[in-house]
């Protein structure tokens, strides 16, 4: 197979690697069907699970038929068969996702580290990164060889560390994405919360930035009116609408609003239940594996019924919101410079964070480049925690690239949730033992 020298956006081809994902593939298919940009184009599905790949391919074809779209679907377990000619490649795969996520949250819990998610930071995020990065870079090498002009969208957690690996160790045009915070959606959501009509959006200013799953609203105003106090009062009245009471507690102490809601509880040590009055604070909980497995079984059964034509899909089509990948791909094809909230290497965007660290900021996206907006300095209280996380991410990436156990140990000891060097060592030993052959060979 020969590599493409240039990519045509006429009848575009989008390759989804990890198409068995129950979270993503339906949404991107519906998005492509809705939009004239993709008329006559191709959706290429890649997954290492042939049975699940077949299910998703049948469902995608049914969606296309139902929507009357001019879109071709192809499916393969060999990504090299479909990468040639791709304009966009989406990375959305994980190895034994929910099972290893359970391992990476339950083992640290034995040592008092509570991770309610375990996919971005803490022992779970660190081990997920060292497991994932080698495979991501293998895929990237094939993309460099077969469709080097393609845009690569990473949806794999930990987004910041995987994004850094792609930015530093490939020659590709890459963006690390997360659909937890979207623009202008977040701005409109917060306007709704404080009772500002949406037709006044031009008079409202929202300043937001940080790192993935730990980004912050530092300014929110209408003309000269500061809206943060009003947002805080609304939060006190209904904290559950914002993810958890932890959002309220940090808003009160820091003075700024967590843009991602309760996802940020793992980035700081305050919600581990270790204080003298844990009943007075939000206390996190260990990732609920049984509940997630039950939900995934039900969701999986639903997808299979839909793929087999045993269940209507009209409601699915009508209720699926535009996916971030489709929004950004459209912006690229139009060369429009629309603003999206993305993760990219810091090039003076957040001026008091290290150059090259993956930061999450609004950015204007064009056909051939992404230009992050200048946020300026983070407030000191936010910078202090974010800088610590960035240092852990840097140590983790270096460890993943070298297999250096000393760097891995430093990453875990530097993490905000770790309180004991001895326990950190035991966690590392236990996770290596439990994950066995799922740990890359560089560590053996």
C-alpha cells in the first residue's frame, strides 16, 4: 500500500480505530449522516474484536439507511487496509477497558487511595498511560506511513499524556480531545444557570482553561457584572447539578469554578475521607465496577438489538447530539477558524505553565493548523495544583517511553493522592503482577 501525498476533503474518509467503542461510533455515524460535508464519503471501522466490529458495522449501515445518507461503511481488523486516503483518523480504543480500570482502582484502594474514575491521574491514570502509549505510537507509525496528511484526533485517556506522546514523538497533525467541556455549550449552560437569556451571549465573557479533567472558569461576566458570585449561589442551592459537592467546596476556597464538574476530585487530596471531620466534606468513592459492568451489558444488548433491526433507532438518531469530532472535522474542511475547546502543547497559551505541556484552552482551528488562544497566567492557587499534575504527567510519559521503573516510582510518589512511599512501591508491584502480559514488554 502506498501512502497518500495529499488528502482530499471531497468525499472525506474517516477512520475510527477502536470502532467497537459503545460510546463513540454511533454518534460519529449519525453526525456524518447529518452533514453534507460527508456526502459520498467513507466511514472506516477498525477493531481487534471481529464480532463487535461486525455488530457496529451492521448498526452503522442501518443508521445510514434510516437517515438516507450517501455514506459508505467498511470494516476491518487490519487498520493498514483502510488508512490510505484517510483525511481523519480517530483513536478511541482501549485494552480490556473496564476490567483493567477495575484493577487500577481497586488495588490502590487497598492502600487508601480512592479513585472514582482512575483514567486520568493517580495510580490508575499512570498505569493506563504506560499500558496505552506504546500501542498508540504503533498506530501512529502506520498513519505516518500511509496517510501522513491526515488529522489525528485522540479520544483515549489519559488525554493529556497520550496527547503529549503524539505531539512529541510523531510528525502528525494531532489534537487531543475530550467531550466533557464543549464550546459554546459550556458558556450557554452557565448562562442558563444564572438566568441570562441565550440571546445575550455576545455580552457574556467566559474565560476557561487548565488541563484535561482539571480545567477552570476564572472569569464569567456580563459586560462589567461579575457572574461568578451568582453562579456560586446557584451551586450552593443545587450542588448535584454540578457533579458533586466537591465543586462547591473548591469554588468556595479557590474562588473559581471547575469546568468539568466532579471529575476533578482525583486531582487533589481533599476528598479522600482522611480529615478529622470527613462527614463535613465530600468524600469520593472507588470506581463502581459492578454498576459500570451492568450498564455496559445493558448498553451492549441495546446496540445488538439495534444492529439486528429488533429495536427502532429513530429516537437514537433524533436525540444524539453533534459529536466534537464532527464539529472539528467540519471546521477543518471549511478552514473556518471556529473556536473549540481542545488539548494542545502549551506555546505561551497559559503563560505560567511549562512550554510543551498539554493544556486545555479554546483554540481556532483551520485546515492546516490549530491556534490556541492566549489565556494568560493562571491564578496561583490553580497553577500550584495544575503544575504538580503536569510534572506527574511528564514523569509518566518519560517512564512509558523508557520502561524506567525509577521514573514510574517518582511519578506515583509525586501524585497528589499518594501519602506513603512504601505504599506506592506496593501498588506498583501489585499492579505489575495483576496486569501481567497487559503491561508492555518494555517493562519485562
